[in-house]
């Protein structure tokens, strides 16, 4: 297995404990080398007092910004009262309230007759559970996953993940997956579901009938590529015909990031299993779950277990988040207002730099600029950090500068952050050797 | 793969949201069917007011009891101040303070020159990272794991786990593991490290040279079986001879459970990679990490990643726990005092019921009674729950009634819990059909 | 894993020893239920005296027909003289003569600087060796294989094979393979090498860089689909760019079947490893070998071993076959003459039955008629057998009636066999319910 | 994966075609560097006229010696008459006669109600088929195999093989196998079936319930280690209790090598599947088969296929061999006579060289001398070759000098060969540096 070796800027000198005591595996810390201490909404402050706008948002785990106040007060009250902090999978009042809120605010309005499995509190763990269950229910081994998909780095989830950099660290063979081209991957008008269908209809295609297909509606790490609603619908039709389960990995695209609560809401499909994590707690606390179509809940007690399935602090903030943000349609309108502005400004930037930026990518508040040259994207984000903006890169070559502001970011903060982005682009370009980015 | 189907008592009627909305995968909730609301130390209260003593302790994630007050006050202060909640792997003040405390309180006193990798916040994730790294560093695939070992249920960790019930849910082949007999497994005087040595020295033994051996010093789920210090030392000698890494899975045995901070402390070995989780936060909050011998830290940035590696609330309580409990030797003495009492009383129970209990098992505050008949153990814990004691069963057939009180449990609570246990044993025996347990 | 259950006609009554003593795994015997005793060229006689024309030719292992006389006389002489029959991999005079002939007649004229590995005497074994070596040389695990490819049924080879029926019997996961669409598989003008290139160029495509690509120039079991010379050339260009080895599986397409000695001769490519078996002995005797580009011969002695690598009787007939048939270009002209006639007649049949036959398929003497309805193809071959013609079906649904006469079949026998085929088609159609094949 | 690199003597100069054209994978040819031309019984002649005694016997594929005359005459007659040479799996007169003879001479007398599957004509292929079928029938994946077992080098069979040298060339993970200690492997009185039983009875042993156990009654490549009859019986009892199939790999130990037709005959067990190859044809011709207990024959037609399953020349000699040698008990007595002599002389040699030879190993005509120093064994066989004796080494370190004369070797040839062996030992010792072998 080959692995690309990445060069990072030398770490700053005020992080000596980190340099001395923390493993080389840390990555974001290399790109954003400061020591952070306080945060609120889209703002975050280093211990030296420097203020940043955070348009990374915990890689999608802080959709409502840092430390949203209503959630915070609920959390404080809960801890004050000596309520249960950790409960394994025991029943607690906090879990009950979360289940009821999820049912009222998310499941019922969508007609989803799904039960909830609390998995270990990481998206990867929810994916592992989903893959296990799909294989169990169908008694098949193969899972279809897509080019550029990212589903986590534990062994089972990593097999479904496309990223060579992460796959290269597996140490074992990553099996049980058939890779399919995502929407648009074959270019032009070629409908990639047609290829899937041909493979399924051909008894010597070499693709064993999959238990399930796992997909993101918008591929986060894959570069903010969007599956069209039509493609998702056609995929669902095909899966139902062949009794292949659909696993929606909503870990990053879910919880409002694309504009609706689920990334697939606009398509009208109803996935059999839905993996949810990241922003479900609303406060950045570890929580993950699978929503499982009721008649697929074939688990025996404790088969997929884990100590931290009962992170009650996360239940408390999650309940508060659902109740605060998702009870009426008002919040979707707020997101939409920000999305429209964001898309307008990014589109304008793209148009101004057609020689360097190939595309404005994404959906809702999960947007990005696809640069032709990954190095340019890197230099722009590095410079933006110096100017006070935290924004990351994604995509196969880290060529997409992604904008992941809180979905309820203050409008002035959104403006301010985009202004910094524009300034950074201009300054980086102006200091670049002419020959490099001009042709 | 065969799977045993387990029968559980019908759920009680006041848990309707759980019945309706939560997956069948829940297990502890089946054995302890109440809805819990408050907790402090070893005490926990249901929403109907009923009080229990909790000798399960979050399966070892609440070694200091529920909501220990010093940790709680630090946690509240941190949240109040809008400090960072979630930071991915960014540097934060809270992380720095935890790293420094870990270094001072744990690493330096033991002469461990290890760096810290924050993995996804579950023990299984720490194990996955450890296995990956061991395979990477050695460029070998095989991992040696032991009979009755339990290392988590994500695909990579599950391969190393012995439990057929959990393995049966994998849905894929669990590969890359050679299974070895744990200390004592071959019975009599047979030293199982000798067998390992023979396999290693024999070029056609069929065991590929392992990258690492993964072991628990006390097997938690495996039934509180203890590896002797001599066996661990011999294992270390053999591993060093063959350049096989040692991975200590201290997820359950660590953080004071066996009487020392690490389960291996008494043996004097120095594992290459140490997986830590469960009680490291001290407050039941999700946190997991690998301690990696400095020269083995071959990770490239971000190869093993995950959103919740930066659970800062857990850093805060973890720092407080290290500082409060582990700075002097005083705490070990407290644990020891409780351990001695616990062992005395369990030994006495065993002696009184030699026909039913084969052995007092375990080490430190990780003790248990090995019943000949798993059904008897089940009935006793069920009855104890009615009497106000939460205690679980472990072992290959759930035949070991385990006592996992807080390691700093109040002496009166320890007494009270053991009294309930004794009462439960007596009452269950007296109501049992004579023929069943008498002969 | 799902498996199609196939219904076969009841076995005839004169095969009682077979019914009683031979496993159900036999297949050709179900389709051609007679007991055969003598054979010469394209003719074969049952023990009841019935004569058949054999257009199956041992599935391509009897390219020169049954018991060709010059080979036979060499074989008899060799046995008479007490020459070596079995030699493991020891050096024998017979092996030397074969190596020299192969060098003179096959390798040198093509500029192939390849060494010869004698594998276990089956095509699958040659494929297993090729895959092992490719993985060794590149230190990669993944192998790219194509839709509808067939490479044998031992575990390693079976992973590369597309056929679900055979894959379904594996009993273990079939891993280490990325499946790619064969030439034309995506329909229309879509060049499937372009897709391969996109996957290779994309670091998060999810396809690990392959050690090798394994391909047939004409897919035998896959339904006599032909890769164009241009496609093979483009594939070679791409493989060389990415240092991916090319493994040509010439087991069925090689040894003259497509008109040249190798199926890839017309394309001008030079595969790194060439798997050869079936007709290489020229007499239907078990023999298989890999031709390995000299600088890739990284084998250590005996790593891939096996008892019957030294089938000297096969060396003798193989040497005689090379010397008799392939020393001048005369033999290619003979094949060509037959191929032209064969294609003309099959094309005419196809044109006459456009409602039932979608295509004339194949290359050289590896031709076939692709029926829309597999059942019709089945009935025609069954009836043809009654009329005295042995011809089999291939393709994903056994929908292709294949014509595999000896490549040097007597012209009158070729005519006679095709006449029987035509008669069978007419008779089957005329007795079919009108509704079934008319629309 | 680590691999030992073996140094071989430089090849002699008269083998230029081999040097130039044959892969480095050849191994026997390195140890016995001559070009062989004629052979009869135990005698073999090089093309330079030098005569050798062949106590390697095609690694057990020439149990009746080279070119036994009665088989030869049947073979010649068959070829002369234009009988069928290759028949895929079609029914032929030659196959019928073989099936009938096998039934009469082997199956019926042993009460074995087994059907015959002709696999690809290698032992490895028979093993692959056996493993597939066992997994199919039981719907389990795991296979138990033993330390030092050797079952072939195709991917499925190689997983069960213990040899690190061969395993190292796999290129993929070798999975689906649990390794168990063979009879005697744990030393002393430890009964290794007891360990197997403990693993089976323990639901968290980590060993998934096996589909089958595959074993050799005498481990050929493993160093001529013998499983006792009592151990085999106990293994059978355990397997039947857990419905685990028994696969006897009789490829090398079968066909008379141990004194009976099957290596397990003396134990009285009745394996569910028996893999047979090597000497079954009696003439060194490629042939392999599985004997399958009738009610386990769950194959669908053609699931495990292959071109050379119908090697009719091998059927002819196999039938002749069964009829000539195994119809009465007379032949067993002949083997016994030779075995007794062989054991006496080897025992005497061992006693004379207790400092260098640890043990006389084996059973029947499958004997060997276990040297303490593999290098000494190497030098002795190399010198013996110069003196006119071909004898190989086996065992984990090639430390066992094995004597595999024809089982019907002429008594004077047996004496002559053993004389050469003794002479070689004396001469090698006398020329060795005293320090090396004296202490």
C-alpha cells in the first residue's frame, strides 16, 4: 500500500506539551497551530487572546456554533442536579426525553417508522453497526460503496471509505466492499446507477449481490460532491427491486447541514438505516446513533455494545437542540437565507477566478471552492488562518476549500468570514509567482 | 456462525418510550429494568424514587463513583466560562492541562516514555488504532490474541475478541488474528507462554509472526481471569526476543480498577502500546487514548482520525481525577483497604457455597464469584436488583457474578451491597428446587 | 451468497456406475449423457457405437482434435522406452526439449524475453501462481479483474472470476480483487479504460493501486466477448504508466484458438505474465505454465510447488505440437480458412434468426451465437446432441451457443457440424410454442 | 511476511536450457542437478548414463516405482486404440472402469459409502474442493488445521498449510483457518485433542465453530510426524459430538505409503471427506479426487470445475494399479516386509548417531531420520546424490532426511540405497570439522 507523505509547517513554539506528548497523528492542529481556549457561536479565541471565525465547525459537529446558550443552560442544570452522566445502555430520564423529542421532531413528521440504536459515540461506530446489521438481515456479505465516500476509519467502516491515505494505514486487507462510481463520476451524461443495474442483472458481473449500499447525499471528505435527488430516487428504486438495503451516512450531511434536517429530505427517499452523529448532540459532545427501519431491527441484546452509548450529557443537549431548532420550519428558513448568501458570494469568487477555481461545490451550508491546484488552496487557508479565519480543505487531493460555518451563523459573521476569505485569495494570488497560477 | 438466543424477562411497563423507540440491541436495560435519574458515588436513584447501590459502575467507566464532586465543580466551571467543548484534534488549554497531568502523574513516575494518541472516544477505537499502528510499524498482519479476551466490537477489534455472541454479529470474516491460550487455559501446570514460544520457533507452525500480542491483565468480560505477574514477564521476554509488540488493553483493568493505576503495574512490564478508556475521564464521559512508546509513533497526520477525539469536557474531568486521586500513594491504600475487605467477604461466600461457587476470581476491585450454573448467577443478580443492588454477570457463559463497586466506594456502602448480595444468594437458594442446586 | 439451482435432465440409464459413484458436481456429463470410448480429430464415439462431432473440444484443451497422430506416435515411443513419466520439477530430457521448442517457436519470434514456470497442471493453478507473483513483485495486494472474466475455481483464482454460480460455492470471502468493466461493458461509446484511469488518478476513488490487471483477450466462459486491439493497447499504456503488471489469461484463448498462437498477438501488447494451459500439451494432457518476463521472476525455490509440474508425457506431446503446427505460418492460414467459413455461416444463421439471436460473437475459431433466450440455446444444444453434435453454451446465463471445433477441423466435418446445428435450430423452433419465441 | 532465503549450490553447466528458460521457482532440480531420461522401478538414469536409486519417488507420486510394467502395457494399449485422452467430466469407459475398481477394491471393503469427485488433477485442488464442500454443507467458514500440516499452495489450501516459506509467497491474507497443535505438539503427556475440546466448549474461546478439521495421518512435509490411532479416534469422537466434518488429507500418506491403502486404516476412523492424489494413478500421472460421504455430496453441477478432471490416461493406470496391487492382502504383506527392514536399519543408524539424530520418524514406507542440525542433513543428502541416491529432506527446517522408496521396492535395491545412505553419513561426518558435530 502506497501512502502520500504530507509536509506540514513546523509547529509553533508555544505548544511544547503537544509537541512532546501528543502523537504525530494529529492533523488539524498542524494546519491551525494555536492553543484555543474560549468559543461562542462562530467565534473562537486562542489563549493568547487572538480571535478567529470558525468556519470549520468541528468538521460538522458544531452546526449550531460553539456553546449555544440554551443548550448550555440545560447542560449546566443537568450536571448541577447530579443527574446521571453515564448509563451504559440503561434507561434514563435523559434518554427517554431525547427519544421522545427525536420521535416528535424528526421521525414522525417524515413518516419514518425507525427505531433508535445508540452505538459507540462516533460516526464510524454507527457505520460499523449499520454494516453489521445489513449483513445480518440479508445474510449477504458484500456492501456497495461509492468512489470518494468517507465513512470512518475503524476497520469495517474504513473498508467502505475511499480515501487512500486512510486506507493505507489499515494494516489489514479491507474487504467486503464493491466500489461503485458516485453520481457524475463517469462524466458526461453517463448515469452511474445504470452501471450498478447492469452489474446486478449480470450473473457473472463479479459483483456479489450486496447486502446494502452505503452513501452520503453530499460527500464531505470526498469534496462536497452532491448526489442529485433524481439519482437518489433511481438508486432507491434499484435497491428495492433487488432487496438491497439503503444506508444513508448522514454523519456529516445530516442535522441541518444541507438545509434540511437530513441530507436526503429533498429527494423523498426513505433509507433503511440512517447513521447519525456529529451535530446530533448540538454541543459537540460525542453521540452517535443508527435509525433502523422497525422490521429490520434484528439485533440480539448486546451484540453490538460499548461503554459510552449512554452519554447522557449529550442526550440533554441533543434534546434541547431538537426542541429549539427543529420544531417549526422557521429554522430551515434561517439556514436557507444564509445558504443563498453563501452560494452567491462563492459563485462570484469562482467567476472572478475561473483560471484557478473550477467549481462552486455543495449544498446548503456545506459549500466549497474546487481549486485546480491543491497547493493554492492550501496557501489560501494557511493565509486565512493568519487573517483570523479557520477553514479547511477536503477532496481527493485536498483541493476543495470548504466553508462549513455554523448553519445559524450570524449574518455579520458570515460576511466577515467571507471577506477574510476573499482577502486571503487576493493576497495569496498577488504574491504567487506569475507563471504558476496564470496559465 | 451460530448464535445463542438469550431470553430476557419482559420489560416493565413504565418504559414505553424505550420499548417503542429503542432497538432490541439494548442489553443492560433488560437486566436492570428501571428508569434512572440521579446518582452520586455508589448510589443511584430511579425516577420512581427507588434507591440502588451501583456495583456495576458503568462497566468500569465510573471507577470513582457517579458524579464525584471535585470533578463536577471543575466541569461546571469550564462549561460556564464558554471554554471549548469540541475541538477535533486542535490544541486547547484543556488538552494541554490533561497532557501535562498525565505526564506528571502517570507516565514519568513509571518511566514510560510514551506519547498520547487521542482516538475516537471508545475503547474499541483505541484498540483499532493500536492494532493499526502495530501492523504498520512491524509490516506484519497477524496479531496474537487470547482466549476469552474482549477488545470491542468494531470489525478490527472484534477480530481480537473471543466472545462468540459478539463475533456472530460481525457479518464478515474476522481475520488477521492468531488465538492463543491465556494464562492457565491449558490447565494444570502447563505454561501457555511455552506453547506460544514453540509456535514462534517453528517455521511451519502455521502461525505467521505476529505484529503484536494484545492482552488484558485481568480479563473483564472474559470472567475476571487474572494473568500472573510471572506470566506477563515471560510474555514480555518472548515478545522482545521476536520483536513482537505488546499491546496492553487497559480499557477495563486500568485506571485503578485492579489496585494500581495500570493493571500491569505489579508485573513490572512496560507495554509498547497501552489502550486506555472507560474511567480515564473519571466522570463517565467518552474518552479514549493510546499511549505509544515514543519511537513507535509512526503515524502520519490524520491517518487515524475522528470527530470526537477532542472531548474537552472529558479532558477537564480527567485532569481533575488524575490530580485528585493519583498524585500520592494515598489513594492506592484506600483501594487496597476496600479490596481486602471485598476479597475476604467473597471468599467467605465461596467457602459457604462450595457446591455452587467454584472460585473467587479477580484482583483489586475487579472481583467476582464463579458459579457452576450460569442460571443460578442470573437469578441471584435479578433478585439482588429487586433488593436494591446492581451487579452484572460476565464470563463465557455469564456464569461469573462480578462485583465492580467504585474503587473508592464508601465502606458502609460496600458492606451494604455485599449484605444484599448475601441475602440474595440465600433467598434464591432457599426458593430453588432442592434437586437443582443440592447435588 | 445466493446460488441459482439448475435443473438438468434425468441421467440416462446406462450410466449406473456414474450415478452411483460419482459426485453431483459433474456437469458436462449431464448435458451430454453418453459413455464415450474412442475419438479421433473432431469425431468421438460412444461405447454403443454412436458417432458424434465434437465441437466442444475439451473446452479448448483439444485444439488439434482428439489424438492427433504425430503427437500420438511420439507419446507411444516415449512410454515404450521407459522414459521418465513424472519428475516433480527435476530436469528431464523431455522438459528440455519442450523448453527449447517453446523458445524457438513461440518466445523468440515474438521477442518475448520470458522464463517458464511449470505450475500445477491446471489453468487455475497457473493463475494462482501469476497472482502470487504479481503481488510479490509489486508488494501490493489488489488485482484488477473484469466483469464476466473466468479464471478458475481455486480460492485465489475464483476471487478474480466473475461467475456468481462458481463464486457462490467458495465458502469464504473472495477478496483482493477490484472489478472493472470489460471492453464494451458500459455500452455505447464509453471507453472502459477511461474509467480505470479515473479510478487510478483519484486518491480517494477507493480502488487500491493494483498489483496487476488480469484479462482474457476473448472471454471464454464469459460468452466469447472480444477485447479490441485498441482497448488492449490503451490498457497496456495505462498499466505501464502506473507500473501495474498485465497478466494475460491465455488458458482458453491461447494456443491458436483465436487464429494466432496467443489471443493478444494481433494487438501487439506484451503481457508481463502469460498463463497457458488447456491445449498447450496438444493431446489433452494436464499441463499448465506461466510465462514470466525475465526481470519479474522473483520466485524463491519451491515457493509455489506441486507434484505434477513435471508431467513429461505432456511435455512430449507439447513439443511435438509446437514443432508440427507452429513452426511456419502455414498453420495460421489453415485456421484462418476455417474461421472465415465459420463466421460466414454463423453470421448467416444470425441474420436468419434476428428475433432470437442477438449477435455472432467471438474471434477465430472461438465463435458463438448469442441467443436472447437461454432456454432456447439449451434446447438447441440438447437436440443437436441427439443429432450427433456436441456443442456447449457459455455466457452469464448460458445464452451463447459456442462453436469450439478443433482449429484444424477437417472442412467436411466443419460443414457437417454446422449443418447439424442449423437443423437443430430449425427443428427446435418449429416445435416451440409460437408465443414463446415469436415476439 | 518474513521469508527465509535459501542458498543452493550453483547449477551444473549441462543444464543451460533450464538456467536460461526456467523460472527460479524450481527446487528439487537445485538439489538433484542432473538431466534425467530413463527410469524403471527404483532406478533412474541421467542422460549422461549415470544411474541413481530414487528414494524420493516423485514425493510420493510413484509409490509403485517408475513405469511399472503392467500399468505401462495397459496405458500403451489404450493410447494405441485411440481411446479418449481428455474428457472434461464426460462419462468414458475408462472412468467407469476406474470407478468400479475403486468401489470394489477400496470403498466396499472398508464400508465407505462415499462418492467420488474428480477435481483438478492436483492434491491442492482436491483440498480446495474439500474445504469448499465442508463450508457449504455446514454453513460455517472456519476450518481447523494443524501445526506442521501441508495441504498445497493454492490460496485456499495454503491457508491450511503451516509452512511459513510457502505462506510467505501468498501475497494475500490467508484466512478462515484456526490452527491447532498436532498430536504430541504440546509435549509430554498433554493430549492436544483436550485443548481442541476446551476451545469448542468455551463460547468465548475465540475459535469459531469449525466446518471441518483437516489432517494428515502422517505429516509428510511436516517431517513425517505420526498421529496415533488413539488420537485420531478421540478426534473423531469430538468432531462427531460437535458435527465438525473430518477431512483426511491422504494425498501423501495414502495409496499404500503407510502400509495400508489409507493412512487412517489402522485407526478405524471414517473421515467424511478424503482427499486423494499423488500415487492414485500409479504411474505418476496427474489425477486427484475427493471421496465424499454420500449424504454430504451437496455440490451443484459444475460448481467446482476444471478442464483436466478427465485425465483418462490416469484412469487407465489407476485401474490397473488397484487391480494389480490391492485386490488381495498380499501386497500389504510385501510393504510390511520392506517397512520392517527399513525401520530396523534406520533405527540402527539413529542409535549409532545419537548425538546427531534425535529420532527415527514415520510409519510404513514413510520414514525418516530427524537430525538435530539441518545443515548436516543437507550435506548428507547432497553427498548421497553424488554416490547415486536420491533422497530429500522435509520438516520445519528441512532437518528430516526422508526415505521414500517405492513401497514395493526390490529388496536388493532397498539394501543398496540404505548402504549408500550409511556411507554418505560416515563420509560427511568424517570430513566435518570436529567442533561442529561433536558437542
